[in-house]
């Protein structure tokens, strides 16, 4: 296995690294430090800390990037999901279909909108919400209360938005995107965030476009909804001290917007670097004879990649594999100071807080198996080829 690894092209950084972090934000900071500090100083000089010109400018830039008719800056990706759902018409008593395999906020935002999540299992190849299962569920028993479908573009790859678009039209429900992990991703050349009626992005510090704190953005293809979300993020208030509905304080800070504007100019390059790193991982894994085709889980290969749709431009928020003896492998890598993470160790339908839904182990077998097998490997734009090689060599050693 090792000879296959060492025979490929030379590393950009020839010495073997002593450790490989899962994510190292300080490397990126070094490349943009002056720009970021100048942007923060600009906000301090203006003393405009909440919403204001930086947030408005960022909204315009993201709206143009995504091809949306409106973008509304807010306090976090979780807040963005709530805004997206409420603007799409989700209200108390409704239900919303979403994936059983995502970060908690995909489901908790539904609950916060007063609705009930209806969990559906994921596609075994991509681990995105399974459109066939959603369609089957709706054909057999469409809940009368169903208001929306919320696919998550997991790890930076769009869910099958052709299928979800057809389903949303057939059953007359809103299509809302959880694009928290997918800024810059595309489906058939259209940007994530412009594929549903509303969409939520997170700028949490680990994301592909990340703030220096919490921040999020909701985009929409409907100008009327953008206006509604602007009010909702500011106490349901169209005019200061006049309140038409119960909104919330979900506003974005000027400093976060200023930092995000600096980083937005680099996003395309950073996403390209992630794609190159993913290709390097793929090539090294294949060269070492470690991986098998994602659709053949009986091949006996110790590591399986996830399926990639030919219609999706993946931005690799995470590079995730499915690994045999995953927990032992993770420990082995940690001993060699190689970072990894499990996104996610417990599917949403088995979270104790959702026990009121009456779901049990075995109800979402694909999500449950994924939770036992997935492992995210180091992935960030500044990662070096030598580091990727070190990760794959470590994995090869474990299985040798
Ligand atoms: C799929 C998904 N949805 C929603 C969120 C929530 O975003 P935030 O942490 O900015 O509230 C995240 C972020 O972790 C996420 O990964």
C-alpha cells in the first residue's frame, strides 16, 4: 500500500508533517490579516455595529453570487433556517420533511417554527435526503399538515434538487434549502441558495465562508419573502417600535459582515483548493487500493467514498469517507496527531429530545449505519499535499 502512495507526484512541502489538523484557521488568517483588520477598523470607525452598511453590502454581494432575489444577514445559520422556514409559510401545527442525518439545527429550527419534523432516511451513496423515499412517503400518506421539505446539502454537495423540485410541485409544498455547508456549491450550474423558495447559510467559523463569530444569511427567490425576513430578524418590526408580528433579535453584526466581505472575495479560490484536495485524496486512496466504489458496500474495501452526483458541483465543506472499524481508526490517527471528526455520531430521529416522535433504532437504517461509519478527514484550503499524503499513509498503515 505504501509504495503506491510514495510513487505519485511530489508533495508541495517534501518533509513528512508531524501532525495534520482537521482544520487550521490560523493559516488562512495569515494570508488575509491586514485586509481583515482594516475591515474591522472600518466598522469601529463608523460605530455602526448592528446591521448597517457592511451588512447591506454583504447581502448585495451574496445575493449576486447566488443569483437570488434577496439575501438577509442574520445572527447564525440556525437563525437563518428559522427565518427561511417561517417566511416559506411554516407555522405552528405544520410538519416539515427533513433528513435524519444532519446537524441538529436542521431539525430544531423546524421545532422553533412551531412545526413537527418528519424524518426521512438518506440515500446510501451520497447520504443526502433520499428523494425516492420522500416521494414514496407522500404517495402513501401525505400528512395534511405538511408545509415544506427541507433537504440539507450535506458536506457541501447539493441534494437531488431536480427530484425535490418535482416533489414540491406535485404535492404543493415549499422547498427550503439547508445550505449551511454549501456556499458556492451548484446543482446543474445553479447555485445552492437559489434552488428552493428560501435557503439558509451558516458562517460559523468552520464553514467554507466563515465569520469571526456567529453569523448566517438567508436567501430567497421571492422579493416579498426577503422583506418579511428583514422584519422577522428585527422583532417583526417594519418600523422602529411598531411590531406587526412576533419576530426576534436575529440581526447580523457589522463586524461579522465586514470580515465576511473580505473573505467572500477569496471564496471561489478556496473552494477550488478544497476540490483539488478532494481529488488528491481520491487519487491516493485509489492508488493505495483502499477505496471502493461508493455503490458497492460488499467489495470488502476498508474505506468507501461517498457518491458524487454528476449534476452537483461539490465544495467539500468536509471530505468524508465510510470506514470499517471507524472508531479504532480514529483513535489510531489521533495517536499519530492526525485530526478527524464524526459528523454525525447519532442520527436526529434517535436524539433523546425527539423521543416524543416515537421513532426507534432500525427506523432509519441508512442513517444509522452512516453514523457508525462516517469519518471526516482534514480539509481546508491551505492543507498541503504532504499532509494529505500523511493522512492516507496513516490510514493505509492502520489497515495493513
Ligand atoms: C447542516 C447545518 N445546518 C444548520 C447549521 C447551523 O448553523 P449555525 O451553527 O451557524 O447556527 C449548521 C452548522 O453547523 C449545519 O451544518
